[in-house]
C-alpha cells in the first residue's frame, strides 16, 4: 500500500504566548486545577511533570526532593525551549533554596534553553516587593516544624510574619481536601487582627484561588496565595500584557 503524503500547516496556535514547564509534587492535586483557571485564553500552556515525594511532608522529605528535580525537568517537552519552568512547592523551595532550585533546573539539559525559573518562594518575595509589603500573616496546612520553616524563610527575605496559623496536617494527600470554606474562615479570622494588612496562604496544594477576590472584599486586606503569586510571577516573566481578573489586587496593579 502506498501511503499518501499530507501537507500540513505548521503554526503554533495554542501556546503561542508561552510554553511553561510545571514541576509538581507527586501528591499535588490543586496547582493545575487553579492554573487552568488563571491561564485561561492567554495562549500560555503549562506542561507538567512530577517529582516523587513521601506523603508525610517533613524538612527531610522536602530536602530529598532536590534529587528528583533534574529528571522532572528533562521530562518536560525534551528538546524544546521553555519560556519558564516553575517548581510548584513553597516549603520545598525554601528548604532546598531558590537559587539551588533554579541552578538544577537551568542546568538539567545543556542542549536546550530554559529562559526563566520561578517557584512560590521567589514569587511571594517578588509579589511583596511589587506591592511594597513588608509584613504579613501566614496560614499553612503544615506541621509546626514546616510552618516554622516558612516563617524563617520570610524572615530571611526581610518580610516579618506578624502572626501565623496552621491546620497542622502533615499528610499531603489530605491537604487538598481542606475545604475552601475552611480556608476562607481562617483568612477572615486572621484578618480581624489589627496588626495584619496582608495574608499569605502558603501551600500550592490548598484550593483557595477562586476565593481571593471575595476575601479581599470581605476583609479589606491583601490576600496572597502560593499558586496565585506563582502564576503572577510566570506571567510577569513571559511579559503577559493581557488583563487578569478574579484573583485579587495583585493582578490589577501594573508594573
């Protein structure tokens, strides 16, 4: 049988504004769900890979993820240039170190270009600088030990944690099941503290992005979350000019 030749137009129409590599923890159920809403109709696509991790998140488990980063990066569209790669774990980014995360990802394959790298730790620091925020309250799902690591990481960045609260759930398979209503109530309760002007909900596996606008209206405070700031940082890095609505005042400010 003769196989006929086909002539096809080669024209990238679905990720023409950016190809984003997204490295997720094996236990992450929420990042892609929230990103799909934020990145809708922007011509920017996220291509995921995953790093293996234990279900119980401890500083030791988070540090071990470092060994998986190169393999996860190389599983992202091999051979193609990526406009950005984001490592989607707040606590691991702080534990491993953002510079080390970026180094491993950038050097994963010398034969292809990765233009930009981010993670929630870099992103929250960039967002706080952009909005001139020097103090915030922190809400996490983590154990006390991991939550303290977040507080310490913010301190190193020159951002004071005026208060902190945690659901104290070390099992990362359970974290996505914390209801949005529970997280909302935690934010509203913290916002009642007069010393708090900004609240950071720290964890990419917590489902809260769709509630940010509502929470800012209810509380009158600035609300930041791991996935929100990471998405914002990606869009900043790829120079997105399209307006993003529904995810808080962070997206309404122009640089």
